[in-house]
C-alpha cells in the first residue's frame, strides 16, 4: 500500500468502526440470535467480512439441537457458502438459517459482500456488509388448547417478513484472526392483537479472535474467544482451547459463560471435506432445563481457485 493511500485508509477504518457501533443504538427488548459452538470454523455466520477468506468455494451445513429432551428447545439448521473473486479483492457469500424455538420459527437469508486488502500473502484486512430478509412465524394457536381463556394468547398465528443489514471488519495473519461485527442491525416490533406485542431485537455485537501457537511439527494450540454484547443484557463470552494435530484433527474444550462446558472434535476426511461435532454439557441452572446440546457441522471446499495460495490456517 502506498504512503499516499495510508491516511485515506486510516480514515476509512475509523469511519467503518464508528458506523458499526452507532448503527446499533436502538431501544427495545433483546432476543439473542441462534448460537453456535463451532463458530471458529465458520466465520461467515458471525461476520460478513469473512466472505472469501477461505480462498476457495466453501460450503457448510450445520445442525444444532439445543437442550435435548426439552419440548420446544431450540433447533437450528444452517447453510452457508462463500467464495473469493479472481482478483482476490472481493468475496461474496450467502447464509440461510432456520431456527425453531417452541412455537416460533425464524428463517433468515442474508447475502454478504466483503472487500479485501492484502498487505502480503498472509496478511489481509477485509470490510464486509450483508443484507437480506428475516421471516418470523409464531403458531400461537397451538397454545390455545392449554391456555384456557388467557387473553394474552392469540388464536391465530403471526407471520412477518422484514429487511435487515449487518457489517463487520476482519483482520487475518498466518497466526492471528480478529473480527468485529454487528451481524443484525435493524430492529422490529409486531402487534399480535390488542393486548400482546412481540418485540424482536436484532442488534448485537460480536468480537472474535483466535491465535495459532506452533508447538512442534505435529501439534499446534489455537485459543479462541468470542465476546457477545446484546444491549440490555450482560456481556457474554465463549472461551475455547483447541489442540490441532497434523493440521488434520482438532480436539477442543470450551466454556460458555454461566451456561455450558463444550467438547469439540473436527477432522479432515479429505483435503476438501471436514466434519465437526460438538457437545455442550450444561452447567449452573441450565441442567434443570435440558440434557445438553449436540452440533454437527460438515464443510466442503472445492479446489483452490488460485495456484500457490498460502493458507493462513
């Protein structure tokens, strides 16, 4: 990058950071998004600036069953895909999420765009933006039979489709990854009937970082952290430590604040296919409500688009 562009570049970074932080200044009732234990392996689901970072067409499917054994517990299916353009400066992606919690079924489709600035083969800074729709359905009629004459329960369902946007920044070297994002910025309110209003709050901030430590030719350590801030709620975080053997098998242990201890496994079946499994063991008050959570992730990467690509992983 030339010296002439450095002042302009710094100004652009400051502007984007301020924009991400200021766009979330809404007032309402917070509702958390679907959460993932293997977030460190699928950056697009938490930050649109990750689009294209795998430097290949990368497709991921995931299924998460939370608090198994509990009626109405969250169940989430996710599909995401992203790729890098030939000029290496632009990446695009798509994320589809179907999240069911009790009588509520939420579906989102978000398209992502990222612009990458490469300082050398392993150092890259990207700026991302995403936009798409959310559809929220609530089948309150299924509660009518057990609610008696409760006026707060409607006898029909609610369905609403809304537009949303998000933004993020992502910095990567061969060992260090840092990302800041606001994946869902717009808020919405919906009136069910004269006596009941549902408030959806989509503003959230995510700060992610991981660092690769080379111990020897076989074993690497990779600590990760994900800090989650939802206005009106206490700050939450996930702490993770992964052990990577032969750059092919990963074993990990995570702690999610006041919620669970998580065990992870990830393995390369081939150079293109990777399989991941996570089990969340509930702690604190959570065991009273559930028997643990299961998460399965499968990733397929098509052949690398560019020759002699130096992978940051």
